């Protein structure tokens, strides 16, 4: 059993094969974990497609299995795994993070207030917001 963490998703994959720094998953498991699907145009999610360069097919795809770690690195994103290779985190590229920071736009999130009512940060766009946090530890 392998856990793939990507964005807000945590996906358990029963039939994963780990070989060194390679994480081989079925194409269905890759799509379930990341939203990216193997198509004749390459790997696609929504309208974005990443072509597979000639000569790299064998390093990324073997029949119906895909080396998700190699694919993620090919797209310029970091990949880390725990020591037992049972948990893999698919990170966001540094360029994407830098673009988000330059925009000064906080990512949207939703949290409950003390009464249990949900509030999304996007509901307050254009208004000044004071966010107070506290942790028991």
C-alpha cells in the first residue's frame, strides 16, 4: 500500500510498485491521484497537455503502468518519499509558487467559525480581513 499526496488529495494505492526512486502505478491510479491522464497527446489534465519527448516513453510508461515520480519530475515538480517509500508527496514547481506569491493573492480555504458556520476566504475578496489563529500545542 502506497499513499500519494497531491494538493488537497491523499490517495491510497494498493497496487503500486516502488523501484528505487520510481513509483509505478496503473494509468487509472495516476488519474485518480493527480487528475492527469495518459492520452495520445501526452499526459493531459483538463485542457493542459504535457507531451512525452521521443526516447523518454520507456522511462515514463510501461504498458498500462506509469512511473508517476518520473512524470512529475519531467513536468518540473518536486517529488519526495518517506524512508519506507510508503508515502509520496507530489509538490508544486518553484515557478508556480513564485507566481502565486507575486500575485499577493492568498489561496482560498474554508474554515468554520465558533458557531460551526463555514466561511471561505474568497467570500471576503476585496475587503480587509484579520485572520487570527491559535493552536493548543
